[in-house]
């Protein structure tokens, strides 16, 4: 188990919280991720460890951090 309950995972700029995990398909951890909407309902998805790792790794590589030195004129 890599992601304990209440771990926050960001997917597509939405914060998903690990609500449940279980051992499925033999020796593979399956995680249920929940995202609360404004009206109090939840969206849920189920992913395995590999899928969560690939999604979060890809998104972290796509983020581009930069600093602007000095003044910027438009």
C-alpha cells in the first residue's frame, strides 16, 4: 500500500482524496479516490497504484515554474 487513506492526489487541477483501498486482482492495490462537489455530492474513481503514479508524474512534469527577474513590459 503506497497511498494511505486521506492522502491528497491532484488530477486535472482537482484534489482527490483516497477514501478506500483494497487488494484486488491478486496482489494489486486498488484505490477509491473521492472529490467533493460544491453541492455536497462526490465524484469517485478507482485506480491502481501504477495509474496514480503515472498520472501524478506526468502532471508534475507538465507544470512549468519560472521566475521573472527585473521588470516586465507588455
